[in-house]
C-alpha cells in the first residue's frame, strides 16, 4: 500500500509531461501537414 504514495504522483507527473510535449508539438506546427508526409515518400527525388 505504501508504493501507491510513490506511483500515483509519478504517474501524474508522467501524464503532465506527455501533455506538455504534445502541446509543444501542436504549437510548433509538427501536426499541420500529415498528408504531405505520406506523399513525399512516394515522389521521385529528381534533385540528386
């Protein structure tokens, strides 16, 4: 039962960390153009 005093705050900190990283990614524009990344793989790179 004593381990819950450690695990519950640790899990809350982990959830807050994940939410902070996700919020940073959304604000930074990482999730703006998901369709382009799928098409970019299929296109031929003619600049080489």
